[in-house]
C-alpha cells in the first residue's frame, strides 16, 4: 500500500473513532436512578468556555491536597482528556440534585433518587479520600481520561488505569456519563 493510501486509511479510522466517541458521549439514559432535564447551550455565535470554578489539586511538597468545601456540595467531578479531548464537570449537591456541564456548555440537571444518594454517600465514605494519594501513582497513560474528585475538602486526581476500587465504587453510583 502506498503512503497516501495508509494516510487516508489512518485518517478514516481516526475520524470513525472520534465520531463513535462523540455518539457515546451524547447518549442519555435514565436507568441510573436519576431524573434528568437537559438545558440548552447558550445561543451565542462564539462561546468561550467559562473558566472552571473547581479547585485545582495542591501540588505542595507535603503531598496533601485539600480544597475549600463548597456549601451544599457533596461531590465535584471533572472528567477531562482522552483521545477526544473530553471536559465534563459534575456537581452533586447534598440534597442529591446535580448539574452536569459538557465541554460545549450544554448542561443537564437532575436529582438522584433517595436510594441512589444513600449509596453514593456510602461509597464516598468507604473511598477514604483523606488517605488517597492526590495524584496518580503509576506510570502516565497516554490519552487517558483524567478524573478530578473533590469531596469534603480533598482533591484527588487519577486516571482510569490507576483508579482505586473505592473511587470506582463512587463512579458506579454517579449518573450515566460519569461511571
């Protein structure tokens, strides 16, 4: 095969992968015990993503990572990176209501059922955020999704490969798209 043929094939495969990832990201489901109501994106011709108000992990030599506790916020989660350049933010409040914001600014709001909220609280307590490393501890993974959890003043940054079982249990209790 010529160089031009390989380049075209590679480009087509990359495009197909990107389209598949985008299609998976836009799927909505309510099978997670939550009710959702999408909010349309702002109608502007050019929209810049507002700066994230989520705190960034502390990289001080002490190795501890804390963030200010936001009144009424149970959990903050930012999922970013990956091959497609994902940037989604989820804020779950103490009452179980949540807001999910995608990179394009589209917001979805909903409320966890009382049972789903209780399971999330249990998973958060079991994850033991106070003793988790604030940054990934293994080898970096190219094009991995990064997860920044903020809970009770602790910020934990991890990727999908090095995520602890406790953090995986937390994600399992979140609305579809963050599991």
